[in-house]
């Protein structure tokens, strides 16, 4: 349909929404993640938008909090797909 074609063209022109999550023990991953995000964002031809750079604990706040049938509370990772197209995880090997 013409509407679907138009929507596909609009989506193709929109930058990818990127979430960068880093490990937070020593601060090295934080520095690397922020440096890469700054460099990537400064590119004139960037086809993405670094929407958020944060540690894992802060990333939990981006997720919906759900409750299952047994009244257990959990974070719903699927809620991130509504906000971000790409998730990059930066960790160190210890």
C-alpha cells in the first residue's frame, strides 16, 4: 500500500537509536564507551543516534517493571525494543 511504502521510506531515513551500556567496576569501560559514543556521534554521515550511554544499573531504569502470575517483579527487557534499535554492551575481561 502507499502508506506502508511511505512509512518504510521514513523509517529508512531515521537514524538508528543506540543504547550503550558499560560495566562500572573500574571506570575503564565507562571512559571507553563515552569516548566511542562521542566519536561516533561527531561523524557527519552518522546513520544512528547515540540515545543513551549508561551503566547497567541505570539501564534497568529504562526497562518496564513487570509482575508475573506469581506476583514476582522483574524487568522486562523487551520494553527496550520500543526505545532502541541497537544495544551495545561494553565490558572488560577480568
